[in-house]
C-alpha cells in the first residue's frame, strides 16, 4: 500500500526537499503550507501530492485539514517554522506569540489532530527543531525557546505514543541557506558558522531531508524519542551559536 506522508511547511526549503524525497520513495505527500501562492507553485510540477493551504498555528484550520485528509497518514513531518532573531529586550509579545504559535503550537495541534490515523497505521512522526534547541544564545529568545519546546514535545509524544507503536523523533538542523535562515543570518553570522562548523559549510536542504526520511522509515524501527543534530558537527564543538 502507498504510504501517505503529511509534511507541513512543504512549499519551500527543507519541507519541499523532504516532500521530493518522500515522492522518490514512492509515497503520496500531503503538502501543507499557509503561503498559498508558493504552495501552488511548488506543487504544480509534482505528481502524487495533495496541496493543502492551511495554517498549522490555527486550531480551526488544523481541524479542517484533518477532516479533509482522507489518509490514512502514516508519516507526519512537523516542519513549518518561523525564525525571529533578537534579544528579549527587543522582542515584542506579538512576535513571541507568533513564533510560539507556528513553531510549538503547530506540532502539538497537527500531531493531535492526526493521532487516530497515526495510531491506526503505527506511524512515524519527525518534528523539526534546530541546533538552537540545544543551546542558548543572545539572539534567539523566542526561536530558541520554541525549538527547545519542540525537542521536549518530541520526548513527551514518544513516551505517550510508544504503546501504540507510533515513533516520534526530532531533527535539529544546523544552518541551511533557506529563505527563513537568510532573512536573519547576517554576513557576520554566516562567516562565524563557516569557521565553527567542523565541515566548514552550511547544510543543504536535501541533507536534512535524508535524515528525516530515514527516521520515518522501517530502517529506524527501534528509534524513538531521539534528537538527531544534522549540523556538520557543530553541536560537538561546544561552541556557542553565533
Ligand atoms: P522556509 O522559510 O524555507 O520554509 C518554511 C515553510 O513553512 C514556508 O513555506 C512557510 O510558508 C511555511 N510556514 C510558516 N509558517 C507556517 C504556518 N503557520 N502554517 C503553515 N506553514 C507555515 O524555512 P526552512 O529553513 O526550510 O525551515 C523549515 C524548518 O527547519 C523550520 O521549522 C525551521 O525552524 C527549521 N530549521 C531551519 C534551519 C535553517 O537554517 N534553514 C535551521 C534549523 C532549523
């Protein structure tokens, strides 16, 4: 039977690369994104996809999404995310809430909405956090906190859903040149990452997607509740985030 994967934030970046890799594996992919135009553009050349223009931070939209998707979904990738760089002193509550709503409420709402399907299929979930989840920095009060929440949510979900045969893991990407990252990475940050990362480069979208797809596959059948840093060795250096 064809596996049906649901990928949020699928219109570009890591989510689109993950969608394409799942398609290569023979899956059907439900592509969820709230950027309607970008989603249409991304989905147009692809076969075996169902584009769904929904906002993962909106409980009503997520309920509608779950009602519309026939499924059964056996793979869920909670990838949609917003970046925000700034110290606490300069972070408005509106911005804080927006980051939490997409980055943390989103994976909670979407996973909860698809629980019946995930349990029925003994499915696999991957939540996308960040190396920002693993250490604090002066610029990431909202983003880093939201991603640390995603990493812990992963453990909670894995512990709760193990008895149903549902696995939940977390991928923590290092820097990748997507729209999200390049909106906040100054040249100083880019240079500092190049120096600090043992592989001396940014990651590629496809390299993150490979880890996600592997964690969702039967090859990872005994792995749950884990955080996998896909970061060119950055975390191992112990160096702070630039
Ligand atoms: P991106 O901006 O290229 O893609 C994010 C996608 O999510 C966009 O298509 C956007 O429209 C969608 N999205 C945003 N909010 C949404 C919402 N509320 N509902 C539905 N869709 C929404 O960014 P990316 O770099 O590919 O990011 C993907 C994930 O990877 C994010 O969770 C991000 O935090 C994480 N990440 C990225 C990097 C990096 O350096 N690029 C590093 C670590 C973690």
